C-alpha cells in the first residue's frame, strides 16, 4: 500500500486499465519522478504508481514538507533527476482566478520555464530517463465550436493556446536527447478534492448552480482515476508517444454538465450566468468557462486504454460518494 504523503487520497485507483491484457502490476518496476506531486492529480498518480510496484520520487518547492523521497524543484534551478527511469511533469500554476498580468506570467512561467529546467536536467543525467510525460491542456485547441478535435488538430488562438504550444515545444526538446515524449492535453479533471468540481459543489449544494452563457459550449472532462491511470499508461506503454488528449470519450455541453451535477445532488439547476456578467467578473479566465472544446481521446483509444468512466453521470455518482 502507498505510504506517507501520497496515501492521502480518498481511494486508490484500480488496476487493469489496459485492454491489451497486460497486468500493469507485472510490468518492470521503475523509479518515477513526479513534479506537482502535492496537487490532487499528482497525489493520485503517485498512489497508483506505488500500487503498481513503482518507486516514486516527488519534486516540490517545499520538499521537507512531504513524506517519501522528495527533491527540490523550482523554475530557477535545474533539478536532480538522478536515478529516475521516467519523469511526469504536472507542475503549473492554477488557471482558476482573475487573470491579472501577474497571474498570467505565473501561469506561463510555471509551465514553460519549469519544463525547460526538466529538459535541462535530463540532458545532464547519466543515464537519462527514458520517458517524459509532460502536462499540457485542451486549451491548446482554443475555442472551436462544435468541431470534434483529435490530437492531429491544429493549435488554436488565445492566451492558453499560446502557453500550451510553448509548453509542448519545451517538452519536445527532450526528444532530441533520445527520450520518448508524451504531452497530455488534459481537460477538466473531476475530483471532489480539487479543481473545478470541488469549487462548484458548494454552489450546487445550495441549489444555486446553473448553465454558463448559452450552455451550448462543449465541456471535455475526465474522472480523476482515469486521468491518473492514463498518465501511468503513458509512462509504462512505450507505444504511446506525442500528444494525448486526456479527456473522457464522451464530452457534453455545459447545460448537460451543470444539470448532471445538480441531479446527482438532488438539487435544481435553474440559475444562469450570462456571458457578459461572467466576462466582467472573471476577465480573461471567463474564456475557459465559455469556450467550446469538443475533444476526443483518439490516441488513448488507439493505445487500448479502457476508461472506467466514459459517461458523465456514472462518473459524478462515483465522485460524490467520496465528497
């Protein structure tokens, strides 16, 4: 069982996510370095990795505050990745909040500069890690209306699209060093412990939830367990390479998304936040709530990854048992 810091998840993700019949617990064990390990995604990835028999090394700005082995990490110093067989980079300032100039600088630097330092560390390592699974986001695609976007779709426009392009470009530099690179374009990760769902639940429990804007925008989401399992699959499966959409195979429109949360809580969803009001209140971040991204995980399907929660309603039912 996981010990120390990383066991503090409500439930350990289950095994058996690969359709190809290989039991993940029987794969060669690795030493996996994880940045962003104190976040709700990082904790689940670490717990699942340990469950599968891997050794986990955390990287944090405050390594003494964590259990397990943890090494210093910042955007100004090259980290020590000695002994790591693979790296998972989940570091990044939250995009939630008012996008002041300072906030936008933090969003960008915490991703682009952090990834640059990781690749610099890989270059200095001997032997080098064999794989880098690096964060990215569905923001890469920008606002695309009803178009269904697989990993071959081009980059969109806007602040987050530009950040994601630069973020992925930094990670791709590791390929020149003989490292397999996977860039995870993650959608809205659903978890009662953090992220968008955790922020929305108190509002919906009061019966104050409802659609945003016209409610027609697509929401590309993923259950926290599927997110962690897909990340580990990207580490373990050498056939997975390049961009991977970390989203459930069935995105929904915002109106269905909000009604599903309300129904799962046995609450109404009669309120509505007009687009103009949201833009006035949230500034640039409002685009993340109003832009439509219908993202399809084609690369995961090709690799034989089996989502435990491809449908929203069962995913919410499972998550709300924990919250």
